[in-house]
């Protein structure tokens, strides 16, 4: 039997508990960094259901950098070639000078539809009201939005692009409104908020 002791390399304070400290520190730093990112955004997915295209909205909007334009919005419709989507009984357009996004998200002309749930919508930046998002008249910043808009037709007949994103605001008040095909994997949807 060999009673010789093998030399053990001194590792200082790198035992099991202390080896987790750097990881815990990195997680804490990441969480603090993300705490300043207040955007939650609304995502509107669309899919064919029978002879219709159903747009389903979910999420919330940070209205801090938005201004109530005073323009009311009524009716439920899509006008993809003009960058207009609206599911509204009596919504209000909120806009901002930094509002940015594509001029269109498809090729269709005006098509009326029906809606359920909360009012939601988007108008491209060059539209007659200056672009922005349609929200319920009583909307409180950060509260959930959930609603649907149903339009007769197919994704092909509306000429819808796979995904578009409208953005506004800056820093912790930056936010977004995305319209995307439900069949487009989320990891392929990209946008930037600066």
C-alpha cells in the first residue's frame, strides 16, 4: 500500500461554490441590462382559416413616446398595398416622429372585414395621418392587447409579405408592431430597435 500523498494544485477560492459566482454575476448583469429595455410590442400573426385570412394580435404597447393624434379610427379592414391594417370599433391613432416601417406589407386593395376583442392596427409612416398604431380609446400603456381581424381571401390573394415590423421611440421607450405569417419561425423574424 502506498501512503504517499499526491500533490494537490492550489486553486485558491475556486471551490464549487465560488466557481458559480462568475456565472451568477454575469446573469445579474444581463438582467440589469435587460431591465432598461421596456419594449414589449405587439405581434400580429396571420394565417388562412377556411376561405379567410385571420390576423391575431397579442402583446402590449409602451405609449410613452407616442402622442394621441386626435384622429379616430373606425372600421375593420386591411389595405396591404397602402400599409394599413385596422381592427377597430372606435380606436385612436397614436403616432411619433420616429415611427418607421415599410410603406406596404402586401399588394391588396382595401378589403373590409370583421373583428373581435381589442382594437389594434397600424398605418405606415407616409399615410394621411402620419403613420402610427391604432389603439383602443381607453388604452393604458403596457396593458395587454388581444384581438382578431378576419378578412375574406387567401394569403396569396392579399399578396402578404412574410413579415414586417414598424418601430418607434428610443431607449427604454422603444417599441414595435410586427405583422407576420404564423408559419414563419420566430427565429427568422428580425428587427432592430435603436
